[in-house]
């Protein structure tokens, strides 16, 4: 009865410059039924002193004896979490006071949605707004876009703890793009959504992983995408009776629901591999050829081909 609705999970490593701003933004939330798990990932600066300066019963500090990396630290937070929902927060970012309230309301009202993000204001080191990042809001668009790039800002999301546990959390072997791999696996079991309200401030600076490890991150993202395609092909051929592979985790979807998903994934794969896109399309047709999305997708392909020929 005393378990919080939300567990906020934030890992920090040498975050003295911005971590206080991140913490204050969480403590200022209008939704207050949460625990705040902060994993100090072996920091060697004054981060520990900053964390210890707070006297709020909702804060729980978990200390890593050495630096384990973001993925392993987040997994430790998820394992310790008691809430129904996990709210992510990065230690150099800021959440709007209404963020949790709106995300909890959305997840409560949409039980088939496993994760909800928000629109994001990108800010610089001084907190000045740079640009608005507005991910797709609907599940079909998110599923399609995710096969091209990671369209959710990790720290801005709230997701169901049960699904995160089902997919065994984050891949701790990845030191970058671990969120992209996580969302690809997560999206195979659940619907996704994002709110159009800008409720998160994503700080861009030269010490962040995206800036320091750009090449590694691109390579890890590409590998995660390849693994996702392989999983989905194996799962699809199994569903239509052309494979006996049973090791792939699967969601609780009807064949009709799955046919729609393979159409979305086919659209997402077209830019990188027409061969994969075609296989996803064939799987969708074999799963349920009566799904309207299948024929709308085919009509769109034929229309584009005819348009190119006539041009």
C-alpha cells in the first residue's frame, strides 16, 4: 500500500555542474507520489557531497563502488524500483514541473501503451533554448521511425516497470546507444506514445556521450538496428509457420495486430534495406491479408512507382 506510483531513476557520474538542477526539477514536480533513485556511478568529483546535501525522504542514493556505466547503473535502479512506472531523468537535464503528472495520467488512461515520451527543448550549457525536438506522438509513427533512428529522448520518458523487467532492462555491454537498443526491444512488446507538450529540457554540451562518442554511438545504433531486424524476421516467420524458433520474446498481440506492426516496420526499413522491407510486407500479408493498412501500404508503393515512371 505504501509503494510509490513512480520510481524516478537517474544515474550520475561526475555531474557536479548540472546534477543539482536535475534534482531540483524532480523535487518540484506537481505529481508527488514517487521515489527518487539516484545511482552515483563512482563519481570522483563533488557529486557525492551534492547528493548528500538533500534531506528528502523520497530520495534513495545507491552507490557504485566503481564506474559501471549508464546501462548497468540504470539496471540497478530498475531492480531497486518499487513503482509501477519508471520515470527516467538524466543528470544534466531538467524536467518541467507538470511532466510526471501528464505522463502518469496518459499511462493510466492508455493501458496498452508501455512508454510515453514528451516534446523536448534542447538547451545549451547555460540553459538557453536551442531548438524544439518533437518526436512522433502516435504508435505507428514511432514504430516506423525507430527503425531509422532513435526518436525518443531517453531522459524524457516514463515507462512500465514490468515491461522493462521482461526485456531484462538495458544491455550493459553497450556504453552508448543503449537507449536505442532498449526502445527497439521494448517496442516489440508494447505500444508507444509521446506527448506534444514540451516538458523536458535536454542539455547539449561537449562532455555528453552523444558528443564524445559519436562514432561508437553510430556503430552501436547500427548494430542494434540489425539485431532488431533479425529478431523481427525470426518472430514473423515463426508466427506464419515457417520457423520453429522459440527463443525470441514476443508481445501479447493478435495476428491482426502483428500484421499492422510488420507494415509499420516495413515502412521503417525501406530506407536502409528494400529486401528487409519486402520480407516484413510478406509476413504482414501472411499474418492477415484483410488488414486495411496492408493494402494502403501496397497502394502507396504502387502509386510512387507509377509516379516515377510517368515522370
